[in-house]
């Protein structure tokens, strides 16, 4: 019996996934639980295991994006053909007792770029619109990526009535008629646009992603609402202006596409700076006590890293300063009861922030084990989506590159992030002019001034400094 293979939902915030690689060929026999493909979400890449056993019939192609729960393939018994949904018109004329699935018609695979292995390549929104308009998608040529049918391809096409000739498909893609028209859009963007009644042809695409995203639709709607409020006073409604990027001043040696993880970083960091009132303060911390404690632990086995000490201190400071462990909502500044500290890990293609859950419940030894696990998983690409969700505060370290201080950018929806500089020797002068050296580093705290002011930010940072002077407190 055929078993559906659906795009999984691997985390609370996952809405869609893009297929980046198939590990099994079409027609291969696979076992349940075997990794069969790799997908990319807006946060990470992850391997997806087979939901059933049988002969794999692939529907999704590399580069295609599917909403969670959308079918990407089948698991078939030997000799079994992949079922396809009967077109609405055909279903209406079929006997009541007839099965609702049938082998794919020959016309669905003979020369139409909008079909693949008997499957019509179309977004969920497009399929629903086609059903409402009684349009047979097998007669439509798609203009989306890889020939995928998008909702704009249905414009101007009449319904297919029983016995009528199919509406001819055109080989010429329609020109761009407005900002965003003809530009690929994510499934989440189409679903939101459909819910709000937004014409995607009027939405400016995300310049980094080179397609319309859910955020693009939200920005467009906010622009309309803002324009509507302004129109009450000025009797005008100016269209939202899309940002313009200048072309390269030289012929580039290569171009790094702002897609995938790199595109997500670019978009979120830009939005973070644009939507928050971010300020940064710098404070030095003496680490002589931490250095001594770490050397003592080394004699008994593996010792925590200096970053582990700082994460532990930051987590306990968040417990004492709940205003910093917060996010801004429509209701106001929400103080969050659990402390989940994210740590930035540098990758070859960008930055990822795995989350240490319930950080204050871990002593230094347990914290060190967890940070090592997350860092290794991040670099090997084996992080799970739950490892990346729910962070309430972040720590970012550039000390290994010789950096003293910097201005880290807040990871939304957090209201603060802590930057960590290099550990250095500084000359100090004590009583009676005695000269000595101190191990010291600079902490860089960036906070959202909308959530709290400079004095609470400085008090929070000072608590971290005080805790680093008492390493035994980090095991409490």
C-alpha cells in the first residue's frame, strides 16, 4: 500500500523546507528510519529520515520548497504505481464507488515541464485556486522555479468543463507586470497572502533571498496600514518604497548568493538593526579567579572553557535581572521565566546560534559538556531544530581572533546580547606603587533601549563581572 512521504515539521517555528539533496535515487528500496534526503530551513540544514519502507517515488526536486505537511514523495510496494489525485471534473463524473486515486495519465508526463513523475508541480495555494476555478493544472505551463506552477500562472485561464478542449499552455513566460510578479515566493508567503487577501504581484521581493518571503508580505501589509493612517490626514496613500541596492562597481570575481543560511543571517540582522534601538556598552572583567579555578579543574580532568564561565555567569545574572531576559510583544516587554542562553558558533558559510536550555540549572561541568555537544553538532551539520529554538539571550565570542571589543547585533526576539573579547594581560598598579599583571577581557553588551535603559544594562553587566570574580558561585 502506498505511503505518503510528507515534508516534516521539525520545530515549532518551521513552516517550510527546501530540498538540497536526495540520498536515495527514484525507485530505490529504502527502510523506515533511513536518511533519504537533506532539507534546508530558515535556520539550518538537517537530514530527513524515511517515514515508511518501500520503493521510493520522489516528487520533490532539489531546490524546490515545500510547506510542512506537503507531499514530497511516496513509499510504494513492489510493482505498485504512485497514485495521483483525480482532477475535479473527472471526479465529478466518476461513479460514486470509484477510487479517488488513479495512475497518472500519459499527458501528465509527456512534455509538460510542470509535471514530474506524474505529479503536477504546483504550490498548495495554486492547487486550491485551480480547484475553485475548475482548472486542470496539467494544461498549465508553470513559470516558477523548475517549471513549478504558481498562482499567477492561473490568471486569465478559464475553467475546463467536461468534454471541452484543454486551455492551451503558452511556452512564453509572462513578463513582470509589477514588483514581485513572476518572482518565486515561499509557501509561507503565499499562505499569508491568501489569508490576508494580498496580491503577490504588488509585493516587493526580499532582495537578499531573491523571492517573496513571509516577511515581505508582512512588510507590505504594514506599509499599507501605515499609508492608510497617513491618508486619513493627507488624503494620500503612497506605495511602500522598496530598498535599492547599487550594482557592483567592478566585475566581481565571484558572487556569494544571499540565500539559505547566509540569506537568513543577512535578513534578520538587517531587520534587527532596523527595528530596535540598539546601544552597546563596554566593561572590563578581571579573570584571575577564573584562570586559577580553571587550572585547578584541569588537574582533575577536562576543564570548562573561558566562554563556559561567561555563559554561566550571564545565565545567573539574567536570573537576578529578569528585565534583560525578555522580549518585546504587542502587549509590552514580556519577562520570560526560563533562561535559555544561545551561543554563537562560526561556520564556513555563516553563523548559527544553538541554545543551551535551562542554562541556570547546569553547573560548570554539565554546561561544558552541553556547549561542546552543541558546537560539534553545529560544525558537523547535525543540529536538530529544537537545538536552535527558544533562546532568550545570546553570547558571541570573537576573542580567538584577537578582538577586544565589538558591537554584537541582537538576535530577535531577544532584547540583549553579550560580546566577549580576548583574554589579555594588563599591567596594574597596586598599593604603594606595586606593579603587577592581571588577566582581563572586555565584555560588550548590546541591548534594546526600548526594553530597558542604560542603568539596568550596566547593572546586569556588572553582575556578570562580579560573578566571574567568584567562580564557585557558578556551580550554585
